[in-house]
C-alpha cells in the first residue's frame, strides 16, 4: 500500500502519549510510527537527520518493533550535531534537563538518556550535515528535521538524496509547512522530477514525498541569493498548488521569509503586511514570522 492511498481519516497509534520535550507534533510522531510499522520494507536504510531529544526516534523504533515484514533487526541511522542552543531551553522548562547545558554544549548524552530503551536499534552519528557524506547504501526512509539553514539543505541534498530508492524511497520533511525554511521549498521544487508529492500529515508541519526516479547529485548554492528570482517564485507557486487550503498561508509566509533571507527586505515586508491586511489576516504563520523577526532584530516593522 502506498502512502498516497492513505485515507484522510486514517487513525494512527494513540498509545504514544510521549510529549516529553518534543518539538514535533503528536501527528508527526504517530505518522512515523505508523510508517515504520506498516510500510517500511527493510530494502534500504532508515535515516533520521536531526533528532534533538528523540521524539521521532522513539516513534520510529516503536513502529519497527511492530513491523512483521522485517526478516532481521533494523538499525536506525541517526545524525545530529548535538549542539545546544539557548532557544531550546523553552522546550525543556520545568524538566530535569532545564539548565543542564550552556549555549553550544554537547547534548548527545541527554539524547541517549531519552532513547535509552532503543539504543540497541540505533547507530548515532555526531555529524555536521553541511559536510557529512552518506556511504551506507540505499535509503528507504529519509526523515529530515535538520534543514535549519541553506548550507545544511545543500549538504543533505548532495549527500543523502541520491541514495533514496526509486519507487520505494520516501522523504519526510518535518519543516516543509513552517514559515522559516524556504530553502526546503526551492530545493524540493528544483528536484521535483525525482519526487512525487505524496502526503501532508494533518495538523503538523510535515510533508512526505516519494522518490519516483533516481536523484542526481547536484550542487545547490550556499545561500538563498544563489537562486534566481524566477526559481524562487516558481517554487512557492508549486508548493501553493499542492498544499491543502488550510496551509496556504504557511507557504505564503515562507515566500515572504524567503525574500527576507535574500536581503529583499522591502519585498518581504510588503508581502507580510499585504497578507495580514487581506486574506491571511488571522494567519498564525505570519504572526510567528513577525514575532520571530522582531525578537531577533531582523526586520523593523515600524
């Protein structure tokens, strides 16, 4: 059964009441658990890029334990730079982890604590994904929650995408429906001949793509400025055509943020103000964009 045939009212496992220190949504955790239990064939590697404190790792492992297709144990290949950022503190407030690390500290040990019961199923790689090279053979499921900057997107596209299995390889972008990460939309659009838009996980930021033909290794630019104006516009037009109506405001916000990333401040501000004055007046995505850019002093809104 392909993901594209999943009914919209499908109910995933509900026994994973596992919200502990998670930056992911419950539906994202339920989805990856369901995929690992029901669709994963074991023909290629299971790879997670960007794990933080393991909410999706645990979900994948739970699913694999219930997968009856597998003839032998599977190890999940997990990659992260494990570098603490003070922004993460808000996600661990009131927990034993709060205040344990300073900015830049190594949190691999804390990750291992959170996934302790599944450690025999994991191969953990302390890695910089801007330069890391994948040499582990074909990839069947690539779970990406690490494209937090264009340089990381460039490295992942170059090093991991070409190993995705045609037909049975899936790419799950945890941040596709987030306002900040426009490079995800542009790189996916430019590689669209190799990917089929397959599934939008409800009430989440995740979109899943199926690899339909081999992905050629390609060098993307170091910054968003390396893409042409036409490529950026076409990428967001394409994303808006595919996404559900309820998420079009998020794509519109990502378009505006992409212009801000490119230093096209007036264009970005105009798109934001126009959206908030018009059809996206109640958009949480645009409000988050304004709050974020104000907090980090990226844009002065007047």
